[in-house]
């Protein structure tokens, strides 16, 4: 099975609405690995790793987000296994601190 690793920067009303917790829950439900964090510029950054169809489904879900979110755009780019190493040891999906 091939693994897709994608980094996404989600823009809009995405902080203060539970977006990170929703992302963690949704990604784990889809069986994805990765991480999510707020950024100082008001965006949310996430990395998803897993089967291409599941990563695509997660990105589509991110366009809606949790109740109260207002997603304007999502910037997507390929990522590397090294980017996945930012998550906490022993966790499949981590909510990280703001860099």
C-alpha cells in the first residue's frame, strides 16, 4: 500500500473553534497518522499520512471543519516522512504547540 503525506495550511476562522481537536478526532477515525497545530498567523497547519483516498477524504472534511469554523482556503503541499517526525513519540496523531 502506498502512503501519501500531505501538509495543509487551513485559513479562515479556524482558531478558537475546536479545529485542532476536531482534526485529531477525524484523522484518527480515518486511520491517518500526523499532527495539527495553530500558527501565530491565525491559521491551522496539519500533516496527514495514510492511503491516498483517506488523505483526500480528510482534506475534503477540513474544508468544512467543526461547527463554528469558517474555512476560506486550504493550501496543500507534499510532505516528507521527516515532517511526520514532529509528532510526539508513541502517538499516531498529535496536537502540537504553536511554533
